[in-house]
C-alpha cells in the first residue's frame, strides 16, 4: 500500500471480520512504558528528596524559559480548530460520507464530559476562585474587582483553551483512523511526515510517550481526588484521613474502573458518564436553590460577560513587565502542562466515540458542551465560596486556599441536609474519579495493543455463543 493511496474506511472493512482474533500486545510500547513507570515510581518512593529537588528544578526551569511557549501553544491550537470549524473543512466527516454517529447527543456529550474532566473540578471549583480572590495575580485581594475576576480565572484555566488542545488531537487521530484506515493511535497523526515509518521505532516512541504522559497526567488528577474524597469520608463517616483510607479509595476506583473498561464503552463508560452528568447537575441545582439564588444567577451572568470580554487578553498574557512567577507556575502554566499531558488520551478517546460526526460538529461539541458545564459549576460553587468569605468568614477563605482539599466539603456544610448532599458529593467525586481512570485505562490498553480496527478496543469480548461480537456492521456503520 503506497503512502499516497491509503484507502478510505468503509463498511466493507468494518464488518464481521473485526474482532475475530484476540488483540496482540504492542511489546515495545507496553514494556517501555511499564519500565518507565516502575523506575520513576521507585525513585520517588525511595529517594523522595532527590525526586522533589530534580522535578522541582525541571518545572521551574521549564516555567521560566518556556512559559511563553505553553501560552502561545494553547492559544494557537484553539484558533486553529475554530478556523477548521468555520472553514470548508468543517463539512468533512470523521468517517466515510455515509457513516452515522454511533452515540446519541446526550451519551456523546456525557462521555466528552467524563473523559476530559476529572474529580479535580470539584477541588478547584472552590479552591480556585477563593485563591484568586484572596491572592490575585495582579492588583489587591479581597476587593470587588478581585471578586469579579476570581471565578473567571478558574473558568479560563478549565476552559476552551484546554479543550482546544483536546479537540486538535481528536481531529487528527479521528481523521487518519476513519478516513485513512490507520490505527487509532497517536503515531497516526505523524503519518504525513514519516509515512509508513510510523509502524517502526518512531511510532513506538510516540505512543510510549503518550502512555507515560497519560499515566502521570491521570495520576495527578487521581492524587488530588483521593485526598479530597478522604476528607469527605472523614466528615461523613469518621474515616480518618491517611494512607490506609486513601489506598482503599484507590483500590476501589481501580476495581470499578477495570470492570468498566473491560465491559467496553457501551456497557461501562457510557452508563457511568451519563449517571455522572445527572448527579453533578442535581448537586449544583441544590446549591443554587438553597443558597443565595439571586446572587448566584447574577454572578453567573456576569461571569459569562467578564469571560467573553477578558478572554482575548488573558489567553496571551505572559505578564512580561510584572511577572508573578510563582502564580504562573502554580496556575496557568501548571494547567496548560496538565491539559497537554491529558490531550493524547482524551483526544484519542474523543476520536474513538465520534466516528460519523463532521469536523464542525466535533469541534462545536467538544468546545461548547463541556465548557458550558464548567461555567455553570465554577460560577455556582466559586461565587458561593466568595460570598461566604465576604460575609465575614475569613477562616473559611484561609482554609480553602491553604488546604484546598477541604474547601468543597466545608462549603457544603453551610447548606441544609449536609449528610445527604455530602454523600451525593462523594458519589459524584467517585464517579469523576472512576470515569477518568476507566477512559484512561481503555486508551492506554489500546495504545499498547495491535488493534484490527479503529472501533475495536483492547480485550475483545465474546457473546453468549462464544463468537466474538463485531465492532460494527454494515447497517450501523
């Protein structure tokens, strides 16, 4: 097969032959990533001071020397995908011209949300706005201006810039997988540059880097989530904070995520994602209705307006003449690096669930749907927290800023039926935790396996008759 004549995928290549053989392990990627994870983990466990010093120095050097690059990259990716959406290329389908979306709008939106947002959105929905209110990057804290911009900064860090990175990766992978019949793997995005050499060492190296980035990126989110959930369990059930409880939470999440991942997208991830969306909306609605409703609605409308007006300046703001180095390192650059580490696995997962949609639909959905939720969530919880501080509870502000894992549950204690909504928040946190883990696990399994088809997943399933189930049929594809 020549580089210039890679066939377009059609239903004849996606029928019952898919899934007839077990997937094969991609040994260089699997073994290389396993060795890398074990080596770094052992280093951190047995020489924590050395690891802290070296990693801290690398982060500081990167932040000071290449902070501008991260900021420019996030902006450029967003501008490029918006251009694609409004251009003639927006009509191009991620799949053959006759293909239809595999998932309905609600299921698709739920999985977008579940893959790209982790339990850290609960963590930062309170800690982020409170910190920006008390200690903003410019100007004085605890002012009206700081209150107006506090939630907007958190929306910015969780907003469309990061989703632009996800979207760009998803388009690249989906296009080459579904239109050029290449593997649904990060290496395929480099096909125009390296051609069939992506099947060798170059491709293995790219996928290996993507697996390592996914593992450590997801681990960051899960580490944040486990300490927050541990605090919630202490408030609700008296389970003390510490390593035993956190290990138990991790084991529980791993077991459930594994069961979900091996069950496949339809039986596992889709259902968990839909449940997660419904419960998070219920929790936010409860806070809106039982809290300062008028203030929160006013704040939501104002936050949207402030975001629209401030975003063009925020997205390229490097603070060149009065650089708050520590703030940039802790917030904007930290989030941009985090989004980048997640972009390989989230982009691949988004491509996996988006076959049959046009590039315009894909971009519109991935930029608008999750961000709309983030705006609602951050505005309700962030403005509730700021209102509590401005009403005189300075101790809460210091707690949420200095021990951020306690901020979310401490805020909920101000509302009626705390045992009920606290339990609901814990379930929501666990679902965030699990959906991030299982979508990441599915992608890592696919990256470390030779798959027969882009719609196949590692670990094919058998039906009750013992025959393998095809990924799609002529009717569905």
